[in-house]
C-alpha cells in the first residue's frame, strides 16, 4: 500500500468549540495545506469518541454502528482546562488531550492500573493524513494481551503482528498464517491484569492494523491503524476487564441475536450430495437423512450447498434463487419430506450473478449491479462458478441500490415460502477488484451525508458495507414473511453491523489437519470478544484430505463444546469435481464413539442454549479465554494460556481442554484460581478425580476412551436434557413427531466433603426456542446446594414471571460419578432415588418446586 503521510500542525480550539468545563475538545488545524478538524468527547462513563476529519476526509458515510449519543447521567465528571490542554475525569477514568505539540495527544488512565497511562498516542504523529485515508498511531504496551479484530490467524494474542482489515474468500487457509480471513471488524482490545482499553473504528473502509509489528528508534514501540479512505471516527472504551469492554461494545454495535434452539443440534453438510445427477441430489439427500436414523445419530439440519442452483444445461454455473429441476424435480414436496425426517434445511445463497444467470440482464438494466467508471457500463469481474478454482464473468449485487436490495429480498422470501428454514449468506466478502467501482446509492434507508453525495466509489463507502446490507436484505425478508419467528441468517463474512441481522457465523473453508483443529479455538475466542458468539468451525475440515479416524473423533469431541456444531466439507476431487464427504459413520470402528459424543451434545443443549440467552442479554460469549473472570491469576497471562489454542471456558462451569496430536493419551490443562475460596475442579471423565485450582493438571485423555479433558468447576451445575432431537416449546408444527422438550436434569459438582453451610447457587435461562425478540419471554431457573459428608441439600426456584412456563415440571438431580451421598430438599426430606444413568451416576427426583408468581409480560 502506498504511503503518503502528512501530519496537520498548529492546532487550536475551534471558534465554536466546547466550553472550558465541557467534557469534550474541538480543535482546528491552522495548517493551510491540511485544514483538518479534531474532536475528543466523552459519550459514556467509560467511552470517548475521537474524530479526525476534513472536507476531503469526511466522517465514514455509513458507520458500522449507530453514532453513539452522549449520556453521562450519574457520572462523576471533573474537567480542568488550560490554554493547550484539557483533562476530563469520569470517576476512575482520566483522559487528557494536549495540543501544544505537532498533533493532538490523547492519553487515558484508569485508577489502579500499573500502566500509566493505559493508553497514549504517539507524540508528533498521532493523527496523520495518509493519501485518501488516515493513519492513527498510539503506543504499544509490550508484554500485554491484544485481542479482537473479529477473526484473525491464531494464536489468540495478536501482539507483535500485522493484519489487513478486509475480507476475502480464503478457501483452504492456514489457521496460523493466512491473512486476511473472512471477517472485517476493526475492534482491538488491549488487556492487562488491572485494566483494559479498546479502540474501535466505525468505518467500512479497508485498512491495516500493525500491533507492535513495527517499531522505530525515534517513535519507539507503537501500534498503528491505517484506513485507506476517508476520515476517522474512533471510539475508545475503558474497562477493568475484557468483559466490561465487550459489554460496552455491545451497547454500541448491538447485542447478539437469538438463534432458534434447534440450531444447536448437529448440522450436517457436504457439497457432494447437492451436486449429484445420478441419483438425483434430492434422492441422495433423503437417503442421507435415513442413514442418520439407521445409525441412531440425531441431526437437526442440513446445510444445502449451492449445487441445487446449478444450471441443468451448459454452462453449468450456479444461479442463485433458481432450482436445478433434474436434481430437485419438486422442491416444495422434497422439503416437506425432509422435514418429516426431522431435519431442517439451510440454503446456500451467494450475492452475485454470472452473465448467464436468467435474471442477469434484468438486474443490469435495473441498476442492481455496480458501475465501472472507466467503461461507464455495468462492472464485470470473474466470479467462482462451477468447481474449485473455476470462474465466469458476472457482477456482485449492489446492495445500496433499490433494484439489487429488492431483488435479493424477493429471492430470500420465496425460498422461505418454499419451506427453507435458514438462509446461508455465503461468498459475501465482496472481493471486488477496483475501489473505484461506483455504487447506486439510491436505497431509501441509506442516509447519505452531504460530503458523500458525489463520492459513490465502493472504496470510500467500504466494500464490507455490502456484507452488512446483504445481511439486512436477507433478514428483512424473513422477518416480513413471519414476524413472530426469530430469523436465522448464517453468514460467512461479517462486519460489526452484519451481526445485527445475521445471528450465526463460522470460520469458513478450513483445512483438515491437527494444527488447524488446534488453532480454530483461538479464532473462536477472538470472535466471541467481537460479538460473533454463535460461532464454530467445519468439523473434520472443509478442504484437504479426509481426517483419520483418530482426528475425526477428536474434532467431534472438541466440536460439541462450541456454540455451533457442524460437519460440512468440500474435499475437491482430483478432477476438480466435488470429492467425498465426511459422514459420522464413515469409520465403523469409531461410529459408536461418534454417536455417543453427538448424543452428549444434544444432552448439553439446555446448558449451551442458556449461554446463548446470556449472550443475547449480556453479550457474554459462551466460549471464553481461560483468564475471563480470573484476571488476578498470574498464570493466565503466560504465553501458553494467551495463545487460546489448547483450552477455554464453556460458560463459567466447564473448562474444555483438548488433544492436538495423534497418539497422545494425556493432556495438560491449567485450572485457574480467582480467590483462596476456589475449591478446584472435577474431572467429568474417568477416573473422575478432583484437581486443585491454581495449578496445571495432567488429565487422562485416551481418544477412544475418556476423550478430551472436560473439567467442571466445583460448586457449579449444568442443566441437561434428552440426548435426542426434541421439539422446542414454541414450535407449532411437528411433522417428524419429535418428543417434546419436557425433561430436565441438572448435573451438579459438589465438593467432596462438608461445605460448612456454604450454598452454591447456579442459574440458567430458558424460553420457547423460536419466538422473535419482540415477543419472546425468558425465564430463569435456580438450583442451589450445600453439602455434608453424607448429604447434598438442594433448593430449587422457578422464576417464570416472564410468562414462559417450561413444559418440564420435575427436575432430576445427578451426582458425579463416585459420589454416593443422598440428596435432600432444604426441609431435610430425602428425595426419591431413581434409576442410575448410563454412566452409573446416582440420580434423585425433585418433584415439588417453588414457582414465583407471574409479574406480567417481559
């Protein structure tokens, strides 16, 4: 990228600037060649906004988050001003802006932090004009943790590396080396044991982040955000922990959307099936569904790859929103048959049309595609069409156009009316070849600032803007078709705004290898901190060789502990055709173990789904860095933990480890310690031992025996359900005659001995599983317990004041393996013991529960 940096100088307060006691600064550069404006203002008790703009470099024309309005109610504010500086104190946070040097200098401190200041701009270079864009320099805090940026190559810690801020179709990427990948989220979090600061740019323009990857003897160690086009709008967020940062970021960008409960089951896929002509794809897919039944493997949905859209006659390219009538003679009838087998359908759709698409000319004439400023005609590029690496000429949909947005909306609405359950927005990275392609900008919902009316270039607006609007068009079509149901949009690419419309994503076209399985965990953790919290990976690898039996089983064992659990693959054949697929029964010698693992996933859905409801309510990711909530433990700040590849929290109850090499039968897991009261962890697998907190544990992990390490925090509890596919309470049709979700148990993990009167309280959430946010009701269920040497005493409360009443009325209490105590209620009555489960664990029936009175609708 060319470098053309110039630093505006001679800054002074603007004539219409802020009052001396206002928590904001407005400056103007007196440099006649670079007449820039700078502002810094407090907008929340822990959020500041910086702008660096001019007529030639205006604010982002369509920011990825709504412009945050100032709300400092209840904040203790103290402001001190001088002729060349201003200090703004908001409670424990102090920000200072100094403009007596070459360029404005911002520093931010947090009381109690060892880093003083926690954030500081680089003097004389902090805000620079860089050609058509800007560069923003701040000091790099060495030996601290840097996370975020949506989806970047492993390890989790981004320190000392450089990343392109754009998205591309990175088919077959190396999880440790490839950049960029599929997501565009310019949120960078710098975390220390006693304070965190995040920088977030609202622009859609492409750019780069160098996070201490470069340094200079004069400038020292720094990080730099370079934005290719336009001026800067940046939010600076301060928090004690990463949790504080993520919650505040959600206040800006929007909280994660709810996903239908059924989507947390096993999602099957594989491009081979939808590409078949003999037997037709429809028959092959029905046979696949029947094999699931024969092998007793529950499956909730099938990801329909784009083969269903391939033209029946040459050129056999993919034509979105069309059906190959040889492969699917009667799509609606076929969809009904699939639903009778209990499997929903997730249809792949791509936001482009090749020149031979039946409606290409219609879109072209209506202005639904981009314009090439050189030819003054519809812009043409090469697009993926028939097979691996194959292409044809065509164009991307311009979602700033009425014609393009509406055409897509109508296509999605039709698919839903035909019975498709979920829209899979694929290939939406918008890897167009020229930043000067022009957008129509005639979409009524698109607000066009005065300074942007004559700048239609896709580079200025940001190509990732179309990823966001692509999500909105799909979302709006589903909502308008069935307003009472939550829409399910799966998206491969994502921006901060995209996730307001698409509820789920994954790490794209990964490769089969042990190292890619390992590195994927780091991607999950960074994704969750950027609000992509219903996230996962293609189990077994999308591209590359078939996994060995050992690798497949390990990956399935790992995959059931991620929010999204899917097996989907491409496996290109030697002749560039669609090769083989990964099937759960492909290795008969491990099929019983794969089945057992997938069934465990289904049993865990109440716990995982509760974590997703918490994500929706509080923006807390289900998968969490080992140090989440344990920042005081010095071990979580060591390299082996900061890489994020070998272990993570699933909620606050389960620590998930892993095995990432063949032939390994033991694994090391660090068990963090927050306080001296932490009572350790219980190994949920044989030999069911206890481990102390604040130490590394060596855990048995034979691949065809115990499986990967899963350790439960002592004092925790997890709700579980049936280990089969069930019907959510809010579903009104049941073509597969699924059992109702009317059974619930709680697995508890008490200490070995007497808790000395200490109660351990655990709560989870439930709802009807399908209703839209506007009408959804979320209830809370709380189980508390204490122990003696001989008893476990439990107390259970149902809070259904939201209006949602769970269909299960009794609760089963399950003790850990080897725990032979008796369970009693808090009145001292022994609960009836019922038959032990398949693992030999003691179980007790709690039939009488306390129901809180209804307090009206939520």
